C-alpha cells in the first residue's frame, strides 16, 4: 500500500488550490514533478476503462502564445509552465475497443478469448449511445474525471493550475494538428506557479456549507 497523505494535509492542499489567474512565467515545473502529473493523467479512471482521450502537453512558448490567442487572449496559456489540452476520442469505435482489449491481454496476461463477452458488452453500450446520439457526450464527460484528478494531484504537489473552458476548441484543434482527426479538444488546463501579486490567491473560497451539499444516508 502506498504511503498515505494525512487527511488534514489533503484538505489544506485543496484549500490552497485555486484557479490561478497570474502565473510566474520564469518558474518551471521540475521534470520529476511533471512526470508524476503525467502519470496522474495516465492513471485516471474512465468508463469501461476505455480511456477515450489524448492529453497534449505544450511547453513551446510560440505554441502557448497561439493557444493563448485561442483562449480569448487570457494570459494563463502563455505564462504557465505547462499547458495541457484535453482531447476526446470522438465517435469511438470497434478499433479503439480492440486496442483496449489488446492492452488488457498484454498487461493482465489473459487470453483474448476470455474477453469476448467483455468486448460484446462494450460494443453494445457504445452502439446504444451512438443510436441515442449521446456517444460523444458520454466520452467527453470522462475528460473531466481526468481533469479533476490532474488538478488534485497538482495541488498535493504544491503546483498551481487553472482549468480553462474559455477556449475556442476548433482553433485549438487547428494549432495542435487535430483538425480532421478522430480527436477534438474539450478543455485545457494551465499548470505552473502563481505570481505573488495574484489577488485571487488569498481570496476566501465561497462554498456552500457541508450540510447543504453532503447527504448521508
């Protein structure tokens, strides 16, 4: 079992976290810390384990500047250390499912025949969603699971983040070479370190009281 983080420390990290508005462009995330954050993305859970995504990590200053312009000229993409574009696999199909099954065979050491029922169940669920017109929406929802895990992991490491839905996905796709592909940008997240004069860093969090949102049954 991995070493556990004391509960008060977790709550402290989550209270410390905020949607950073002003990043210090001179500070970069260390290679070791960034590797851990990439692993938080790789290890993110997804429905049926299908991992319907790719994560585009951008550190090139020129590309970050372009993405900033495609983010309604917000400063975070250009000033942060690393910018992640979260892209969904659209119209997910049998080829993707078979890749997942091949990976299961490789990692788990099982025979392909043992996964025949799993494949059939997966395809039924995907086909039902496709017929209902909800397939891409279902997969896009998975992106936010990965985003949440990434942000919480960053907070534990003392790294700032800012989730960004205020972007122009089609322009992101053009800049990242995704236009016309099976993948499309859904959301972005800037990561790095806050500037000391970011007034939002010290602002109190406004949340409903626990008893207003937690229901114990």
